[in-house]
């Protein structure tokens, strides 16, 4: 039987650039979700979006989104074999 685990973390957003494109970056407030350790998450915005439009999206997300939920599923047999 599979076990589902839901973890939560507070996040904020920032803007960055990658390969000349504007990227909306997710910045966790604390490193509390093991699955996301060492992972960087970003959203590529549409080509042609202006810096001002990107800032409006950023502002809206920072005002309305307070966290991220990560759901993982593990097989109980795998956990038993690994000793977790």
C-alpha cells in the first residue's frame, strides 16, 4: 500500500533571468521540505513580457500566495526495505 505525505513551506517570489528570459523564481522561507533540498524552481514567462508586466505578476503572487504544498507518495515495501 502506498503512503502519501503532504508537506508545507512558506514561500516568496523573485525575478531572475536565465538565457535572456525573465524567470519567476520560488524562494522558500525555510529549508523544511527534504524533497526540495537543493532544488531551484522557476517559471519561464512568455516571450515578449515586459519587465513591468513581470513585476505586476510578481507583486500579485507575493500578495496572494503564502506557501507551497508538496505531496509525495512512497511504497510501503520500499520504505520497509530501506529501513525508513
